[in-house]
C-alpha cells in the first residue's frame, strides 16, 4: 500500500515524540538513583571520620575536665587554709580570754567567759565539718604555734585591760573577714558553717567595743 506524504510525516513525528519521552524517563530514573545513593547510611562496619568541629568540641570537653580538677585542688587548699587559720584564731581568743579571767578586772570576766564558751563550741564544730569533707588538722602543734603568735601581748606602757580590748577588737575583725570569705566557699558544708558563725563573731566584736567604751570611762 502506498503511504501518502502526510501520513509519512505523522509517523516520523510520533517516533521522535516517543524517543524524547523515553529519554526523559531514563534521565529522571538516573537522578533518583543518585539521590538515593547519596542519602544511604554508611555500610556496616564503616565509621565516618570526625569532623574538625567535633574535634574542637572534644578538646573543649577535655580542657573543661582538666579545669574542674584544678579547681577542685584549689578549693581544697583554700578550705584547708581556712580550717587551720580559723582553728588557730579560735584557740588564741580562748587563751587570751583565760588570761583575762586570771589577770583582768571583773568587768572583763563576763565577756571572757562567753568567748571561751562560744569559741570552744565553734572550734569543735569546725573540726566536725572538716572531718565530714575529709580534711584533718594533721599537726595540732602547728596550730597552737600559730595561736600563740596571735595571743595577747601587753606592752610595758599599757594596762592589761587596754591591751586585752584592743587585741579582741582586732582579732574579731580579722576573724569576721576570714569567715566572710569562707561564707562564699565552693564547699557547701564550709559555706553553711561560716555563715552560721558570723552573727556570733559580730556580736563578740560589738561586746568588745562596748567594753572599750565602758573601761575608758573608769
């Protein structure tokens, strides 16, 4: 059968159209396969190497851990120094108060007895707190030596009473500063102890100042 020119053109157009459709389908399938391959998880046993960002995070974590260790050692040293210094100051105050009972005028006796009573309790509680956080005064002789350096020294030109009052005012001002620093300690037990003892130390200071005013009028 003879095909007309018009029919021949229609057949050619259909072939071209089908070829283009097939090519488009093949391209789409190829792109889909590529995307699926890109999103696949690594095969079992394969480990992606750490990125530079992850290495930096790890370095920061290690540095933070080292800093925490350094901080712990620093805090422990501060607490040990507080315990030893506070104990020495408490012993010095008690020994000086005992001298006031033996050598001072009766006006000093009430104050001296209160210092001995309160500081004995304060020192015993200090040792108990220290023991709970595994800090011990390994050398009581060293503490007592420090206490003796802080005890009352009476000059040849002054009375015992004047020297005692000045000693107590200065000693309690120093103790208050010491306990105020400890009240901000990173160790909760020490922080609570210091804050709990500050009111009594401040009361002792006010009593010493009142005694100074009282004795200056005698």
